[in-house]
C-alpha cells in the first residue's frame, strides 16, 4: 500500500539504463482527496495500466516533465543527466511542497528527501514514475519510425539482443548514447 504524503511532490525518472534515447523525469503533486486507483511503481504495472493511470494523473494532479537528451547524457553522465531532468521537471511544476525523490540522492540545488525504492512506497513518487515511463516509451515508439533498424518500439533503447545486433549491423544513430559501453565499443571498433 502506497503512503499518501499531504502536499508532497514526487520526483522520478525513466531511462537510465538504455543505450539510446533521453532520460525523462516527472514531478507530480497529488491534491488532497485524490485517489489514483491501481497506482503502483511503474515497473510493476502493465503498459495498459500505466496508460490508464497516466490519464488519471494528468486529469487530477499537478504535474510536469523534464528531460535530458542523449547528447546531454554523454556530456554530463547518466546520473547527472537524471538529476538535471528532475530539476527541470520541478522547475516547470514549481516547488510548493515537500519534495520526495526516488533513489538515494537529492539533485544538487533542490531541497527534498531521497527515498530508496520510493516509487513503491509513496504515491506521489509512484505517480511520477508512471508519467516518466509512459512519456519516455511514447517518445521511443515515435523515434522508431525515424530510426527503423533498431526496434525502439519494442526495446525502448534498452540493450536487448535484437538492439545490440542492430547496433552491430548499422552502427549508432543520433539517439545513441556514445558514452555507454556497447556504443562506445562500436565507435572504437570503427577506428581500426
């Protein structure tokens, strides 16, 4: 059972592990009296459940998104890019309550509390996890049309066998994170 924190703003991100695409963060404040039926950590929900909850969250809560591009991930590193995406989401929403962040650290410059596995403990973080995941997945499906060789509509940029095979055959595209080992290894292999 998720705890509802009165006036709490949840922050979470999606997309730290993939080889391609942005990292997306969401900030969500669930108003008093709003109950989001079926809410849970986005990783424990089916795509259909996440999409249904996304509609509920967007209609009944205050929310905002922030992201960092693959180029920013390469420039900052994935941890700093995740923190920056969270700062961007909160800057759009505005900090008018206590901030609860999924994970073990608070983004530099923010005042809040980190909660390890918070997306399975606090409703506001779980709601943020749902919005971040659905937005990132939607973007990767859209990118699949632009970059059809990589199966982004299925693997969402994660290092699945089919994605690694496509990377080996076609090399990286503009969405690939060149600082990530499998992509960097391909880039190095092409130098010789």
